[in-house]
């Protein structure tokens, strides 16, 4: 059984902040910022490529609810909400989870997205690859 399934089954303790029939949310053990929370389906799904639509709806509803909860209780209105899908993307626990990371005035999480000059030839080729039947 995977680590997060053990947390769902209460075999490993966690600081739960939200739970319903389909979804659990608990504090990430390694807090990027205060309130950094993981939101995950109770059903074992390894990553977003394996996600079914119904579970996806439950998960996205819960992400909105958890973000709202953190916003109200921790008095913050800025968040990074992200998912690492696959090892190259930095996924270390192979049970799908969404990171909800609050941004606080005095406690900043740095999300690196590099800014490049637009390469329109490449954009066109990539776009074609994606939309071609
Ligand atoms: P990933 O790198 O797969 O996107 O994120 C996995 C996250 O799980 C990491 O941020 C890590 O800190 C967190 N984590 C790993 N082990 C535990 C644990 O035993 N309990 C909790 N609450 N979080 C964990
Ligand atoms: Zn699992």
C-alpha cells in the first residue's frame, strides 16, 4: 500500500484539514509555506493521466473548498496550486495529489517559471502537433 493510502487509512497520522467521502486534505509534512496542503482522492490513482472524470470533479471541488478554507483561516488571498505528474516533473509520491501553497506577505514560495522570448516558428510547430488529427 502506498504512503498516502496509509494516511487515508489512518495507519500513518496526518494533520487533516478537510475530508469527505472521496477526498482527503492534510498538511504537507514539509511546509513550503505555512498552510501548505495536499489534496488527494481517497481512491488510489497514481497521477493525473490515470484520473477518471468523476474523481476529477470531486478533487477539483475539494481544491476550491480547501483554498477557500485556508484563505479564510490563514488570512491569505494568494496561492500556487500545482501538481507534479511523473518523476521528471518532481513527483515523489505516486498517489495523485494537488499542492495548495499559500503565499504570505512575509513568507514567499518561489515557483520558477522562466520567461523566454517568444519563438513563433516553434509555437506554430508545437501547436500543429497538438491539434493535428
Ligand atoms: P510530490 O513531490 O510527489 O509532488 O509531493 C509529495 C509531497 O508529500 C512532498 O511535498 C512531501 O513533503 C510530502 N510528504 C512526504 N511524506 C509525507 C508524509 O509522511 N506526511 C505528509 N503529510 N506529507 C508527506
Ligand atoms: Zn495510494
